[in-house]
C-alpha cells in the first residue's frame, strides 16, 4: 500500500512574528502507524524540500513515544527533509492520503489548487482521505462531484474553537476550523478538549486534535485492509 502524506510549507503565524508549520506528533504518530504496517510512505509539500516544523510541537510536554522514535531515526528525518513538490504528485500512484495538522495548513493548503485537486481525486476514487487537527481546514475549498462543498452533510471534526482559544490564537488564524466546517454544512462533532475524537464518513476520516492522529491513521489502515 502506498500512502501519501501532505505537509504544509507555511511557517509564519499571521503577523505575530512567530513561527508555525506542521505539528510533530501529528506527523510522527501516523508515520510510524503506516510504516509498521509495511506501507510505502511518500511525503510531499507545496514547496517541496524540508517543511517547517512548528517549534511549539518540540516542547517537552508534547513529546510522545512516536516523536522520540522520530528524533532517533535518521532515515525518517532525511525523508522529511526531502519532501516532493505537491504539483508533481499523481494521485493514481497512491492508495490513501493523510494530512498532519499544525497551524501552517490554514494559510497554504487551504488555498492550494494542487492540494484541493488531490483531495477531490482521492475522494471520488473512494480512497481514504485523512486529516487531523487543523488539517481539516484544507477541506475549505474542496468540492464534491456536484460542485457543493465536500464536507456538506458529512460527519467531520477538527480543531475546536475552545481549543483554539486555549492556545490564544483565535484572533491570529485566518479562520476557525470548527466555524468553517459548520458554515460549509458539515455535520460537525467534537469530544472534550485535547481528548481523542474521530469522525468517519465513508472514506473521509478526520481527527479533532493531536491526540486523535493515531486514531485517524488506524482508521485509514483499517479501510485499506
């Protein structure tokens, strides 16, 4: 099985002067879930090369067994440093697609024509599409075959307004994931802040927050098997 992971190339947290990017745990945990199943992993990003890592995700409080494993894994680090350019990806080459979160995707992947086309192609081919935390923001401009928002009428989750408020970025982000999904007609659900919560609607699989990343990966694995 060939799994494509799409990472952000955006590193600026609005006008704050602070850095953002992808969230380490949301990459590392699914990465090893797929790898330990023997799946082939391809990493891509809009700009290619090394995607920016949200420095906050390297803090001690946010380390897990998967992040520790990644930090000791030179091969994985090399793979991450050499992501392919998103525009060069052919969806026919892959069986599933996965988007780690972090705040970065809200700025670039949301509006990236290649990312939008990839999600549409995977969804229409009935291949698993997994997104976690802020990555469901990348669904904002994705359409179903009839031209309606892909998420309309679908069970979806993503980073909650209360979680965004807790990290004090409500006024910094370009939009709130929870609000956007509801405005686009999604059947949005959420669990307690920071607890694992999964929403599955056919091949569309979304997780609420970092704690949900492994659940999203495991649901993709289940569907592929």
